[in-house]
């Protein structure tokens, strides 16, 4: 494809990376300001330092919440006509689109996502999210409920107040947008803490939002240690709603913080160990196998919805697994700034060492590695892992039980539909699942038996802003996306008027 028709090939990504300058501070009350700390930021691409970044302290978190509180209590944003808020979000989307290459570079450098994936998928997701909630902002209406003669009862939704959003590193703009866009559309103000591992791109997005017309204090963004500033947000009495995507362990902390402070509403989207069920009547076994490979190797397997457990009927297991092993060759990790790269590094060296240790423990317990399982690109300086497929697994094997957050697929063979459902459900998580079958009745029956927030049939990771996303059990509660997310950032008010 020529560079004239491929915007990713038209950019000299290495030259842009060499000229990179980091944001000049944390973004609070409409502009950048110094923070109480400084942190050296390194890229997983090769382990090199990108520079020094302002690092928030508890006092900085307090200042950000205070700015958001002022903006909510006294500023124009909650009092604008919803249509006007929507117009600002539409301008925000246009600003992100205009800076797409700049933001894709930041994502690729901060967390190792291939630059093409960052440009084509992650930035597309953020633009669409801002547009969706910009369009939805003035479409939510109140209710008039039946009463006796002489009375009128109104049920209205009002913005909930200050929203704290704590987001992960694996999709630093997609998942952030799923939280701050509906909160802003509802009329709330936002304090967003980025992950320690992806602190750059969202700071630039906050600046773009200000340029698009967000008033001072409406969107505040900073980076800092979770046990310091994340805890401060969780305990803060001026935070009305807290939304978090990340580990189940940290989600438990936020529930405790709420109980210990002002009982703020907390919405959690947590981990997953999603089953990818392939039955022998799948309409296209090669397509099912390719989908299963994509579901675990995309984004280096660093997805809460990664299809990390392949639950496959034994009659087709050999064919499906052979196809996945063959497909893994096209997912070999490479330099994330190379537009041809499909899989980048893991987030950091400790993550790679942890996964290699889990693989070692899994093999010691009887598992067999069919392909991969070792460090890749050892001379690069980055934490790269080969795409890995593992079989001969007992139900209690660490590779079956734990969320690895890596491109490691555990293969579990089953004899029939009932065993497939039982094995698929043998997890404390419940975020996502998939089933492949050509029979409509089987599709409905199995999907209804799988406990998960999303079940895909004959596909994986398909979606739209109009459908909610979230899980059950240890995968959390609450929902991102759709108009249901907008509801989370509002309070219901009943106004009873006696006029008779």
C-alpha cells in the first residue's frame, strides 16, 4: 500500500519519537502545573528513558479534586444545555482526530502497543466514544409519573458531581474515554488518574479537551502511584462517584475506601479468564481458530477480555489447535514503531518475568508447551514474549486459573456441550466468553448458560458504543459504554408538586 493512501506509512515514527517532549506537568484546573514529584518514564519498546514526568502526590490529588469541585458547584458545565455539552464533546472528538498521529505515538511509546493498532483501533475508539456521547448528551429525558388529581410528580436525572476515574495501561485512551466521555456528557466534572505505566497520552488528551471548549476544572488528569493518589481519590469526601478498571485486588481496595469515607458510588470493571468455546459444528473451523488466535495474541494478550482459555471439542481439537499454532507465526513480536508489527512487548520486565515464572510452574505441573513460551527479541532491551500455546492442563493448573495478561493460550479439550459449559464456567471471573456453533438453538442455549457480561457467538470482541460492557462475579459490576454508562453518572430526583 502506498504512503499516499496509508496514513500510518506516511509518518516517520522513529523521527517523531526522537523529537518527543513530555507533557510539562499534571493537568489541573485548565492547564499544566508542577507536581510534588517527578518520575523517569521508560518505554517497553527498548527499555530506554523517555524523560522526566511530573508525578502527583496526595496534595496534587486534593488540588485536582478541589478544581473539579469548584467547576461543578460554581462553573458553567453542569448548567449548560445538554446540547451545548454535546457540541463541546463533538469538537473534542475533532481535536483528537486532528492529533491522531501524535497520540498514537505516545501510546506506542508508553505501553508498547503497535503504532498501527494505536492509530487505527485505539484512536478510532476514542473518537467514536466522544462522538457517541456528544450525540447522546441531549437525548436523555425525565419522566412524569401517574399521581392523584392535583399533584404532579417529575423524575429527573441530574449530574452526580465529581467523578474520579482510575484507568489501566493496556488501553490508555479507549478505557479512559469510556469513563470520562459519559461523565462529561451527564454534566459531571472529572478527575482522572492514569496508570503509572501509561501516563503520557491522556495528559495530551486533556489539553485537547481544553482547546475544544471544556471549562477550567472540568477534566483534570494526573499520573501518580496508585497506593498514594489512587487511595486519596478513593477516600476523598468530595468525590461523588469512582469508576475503576483494573485488577480485582485493587477493586476491593476501592470498595473499602468508599465504606471508610463518604459511601461514594463505585463502579468496577476487573479481571477475566475468558473461555473461547469451539464446538464441532462451528460454521468455519479455520475462522474459529483464527478468531481464537486473535483473541489471545492481540494487544500481546494484555486484555481483560483476552480469550485465554480455548475450550474445544475433542473431535476438532487437533485441527483447531494446529491452525492456531500455524497462525501464531504471524503474531511474532516486533518493534511497536514498525507499521508492520502486529504484536509488541509486554508492559515491563517484571511482567515478563512473572509470566515466564507462571509458565515454568505450569509445565512443572504437567502442562506441555506446543509453541512459544520464551523471551523474544532478547537483544532489543524490551520485554517481548513469543506467542504461546499450552495444552495437557489440569483444571487447577496456574495457567488455567490465573489471569496472565500475556499472549498465552491454555487449551482445554471437552467431550460434549455440557462439559464445555462446565469447563468454561470453572472460573471466579465472568467478563466475557464466546461460542462457535452453526446451530441457532445451541447458540442460544450455551450463551444463556455462560455467566459473563458479554457472550460472542461465531465472533470475538465485536461491539459498538450502543451496547454495554462489563462483567459479573470477580470481574466486577457496573457498565462502560451505551446509555447505561451515562446513567451511572447521574442521580435520580423526584419532584412532587401539589397544585390542587
